[in-house]
């Protein structure tokens, strides 16, 4: 990887060095992404994992406290103005008494919901509570279960997002909610195995099917809605879209207070994550020190004395290549479900982290994106954290090759039972086989050296593999 990176630096040094490692197009850039991921696994597990998980849980808790539109994914409590539920929705928090089977006994478990929640949203909140601490993949799907309201007077009633009681207004059909069924606060409910008729898939799937499939050829298409009707009308006049754009411009001023309130609630969790990633009070991972030293050496070797260039290299190789990906996709690390409304909040936090790693001055004005306005005070502080992180690693003892090699040997031993060398080699061969003629032509250029031996070995490997395929 070092050899290939040296070639990459040579390519960019004479052109525009600031663009190096900006994308993940070459083999070595893909190698670097995987190398960083493997080398930072222990740090992620022991140091950064807990604050990352706490941030995810805090976001989920705060989002679920307010209404979330099941069709559009818009939420009242969010950081993302484009996913903000702009209309004022009257809603009431409720506590349901959920009957949960524990060993041989059935015990009531209190679960907080909203009266505006769809039945699927209620089922998911019940599963969140009753399977608290369990991996998301290990719990049953909400669509495999029915919600049954158990009332002394009315008996047992199965609730559903869409049934014969649903309210239909022209082409619009409203998803059923607890409010629709007049379920009272404190009501007793239970999750039971779903009947065949009720396993219809997710709300989004139902919504897409209803939107695309007319009931009859002559009738209008049925469109499902939950809290607000979608404004995305296919045949809407141009002036309507203009109104929407004007309305969108006014949103930041009207709803900035709500966004700031959510931001303030999450601030400690965001700070904890950024500090865990950028703190040098404990020694940074050896892989980071080793790689940053390598970049410093490459800059010196090629007479690149612009500190901004090296800062960009380090940013492209670690924060943007690894940490932003984890911030944006916690499901890569944890066995959790990231809904659209949670993803919208994570996107703002990830963008704030990206802005904190840039060298350009953070200027905000009236036309700035809302997330930049939200974190206008914090980004300069985060920028200082990033600069101090790079500076402290540069000033510390270098990550020598022997220490790095010892660490990699330890990693190989730690994951020996979880990795398959044969699978990796086979994947590598499939890649080589795709470009076999070009690889062989390149190796044949050196008629008497090591490349010729490599070409011969590759021919042997190809012959063995092709024979094996023929035998199969």
C-alpha cells in the first residue's frame, strides 16, 4: 500500500496535490479505506463506540418524542430543515399497557406513544421497549405482528394502518392512528402473530403501491397520507412549485427556534463523539500516527511546503474516509435500524464534522444552509480541535515501521478465525482476471527481472484455477 501511495503522490505532486485522496477511485484508495477500517476497529470498540451509540440513542429518543410522518419521514423534532414537519400537529403523549409474556407469566409493560402514531409506529415503539438492549436483527418485525386492543367492553380489536374504517377523501386515504380508533390513555394492548391478511409490508411499500396503482382505470390513483398530505403533485402548475420555494425560504426564520432546541438537547452527545474522535490526551491509534507521518514525509520529499495541502491529505485519509461514514451510518457498526428521520439528523451532524475539517473560514449569512447556521458557534471550536489533533500527532513520537508491523501482526492474529484468506485471494483473482491481459503485458515489460517471475507465477495460478473450474 505504501508503494502504491508513493506512486499516487508522485502523480498529484506535479499537478494539483490538494486533490489527492479526495475520491475512492483507484485500487490504493480502496485499500486505504479498508486498511483504516481494520486498524481503527479496536479504537472504535474501546473508545469511540460508546459515545457514538449514545448519540444514536439520544437522536432516536428525541425524534420519537414528537410526531413523525410515516409516509414522508418528516419529523417535528429534527436538526434537518428539509425533513422538518412544518405544520402544527395537535398530538397527545400516551402510555399503553402492553401485555408481555415473561417465562410463563404475562406482565403489563408501560410503553410511551403518541395518539397521532400510526399502528405500525406504535408496534415499533413497543418492540423498542420490550426488546430493549437486543440486536435489531434478532427481534421480530413489526409487520409480522398485529396490534390487538383489549377492552373489557368491546372485547379484542385488531388495529391496522389501513382497513375498512380508514378515512377516504377523494383520492386521499388517511393511515389509521390510535386517535382514529379512539384508543384511550392507559389502554391494554398486546402484540400477536399477524394474520395472513394483515401482513402487507411497510407503510412506505403500501404508500408506493397505492400511489402507482389505480383502483380502476377511470378512477384517480389512491394516495396514502398520515399527518400531512404530500405537496408533490405530478400535474401541479408551475406557480405552485414557486410558492413552495418561497415557503422554503421562510422556513429557517420560522422554525429555527425548534431546530435550535433540538440541537441544544443533542449538543452534549455531539460534543462527546467529536472529543472521542479528536482527543489526543490518550495516544491516538498507531495506524493514524504512522499514516500521518508518512504523509508528512511525502510532502517533504516532494517539496510541498503548503500546510493546507497536508491538512487536506490527512482530512481526506481519516475524517472524511472513515469517521464521516461511521457518523452517517451507525448501522455499519451497531445492529440498529436507522429510519429516514434519524438519518436526516445524522446527515446534519456528519456535515458539521466535514465543515470542521476544512481549512476555509466558516462564514455564515442570511442565505447560508440552515445546518451551518445551527452550528455557527460550534464549528470554529471544532476546527480548533481538528487542527490541534493534527498538530499533536505531528509533534508526538513518530509511529515507526516496527511498531506498526507489530500492530498489524496482532490484528491478523485477533481476526484469524473471522477472515478467510482463500475468499480474499479468490476475490483478488477475479479482479486480476478481469484485467489479465493488461496485467500480463505490464509484467512482461521487464524481460529479465522480478516481474518476469511474477508473470510466470500468475500464469501458473491462472492455469490451476481454470483447471479447477473445468473440473467442477
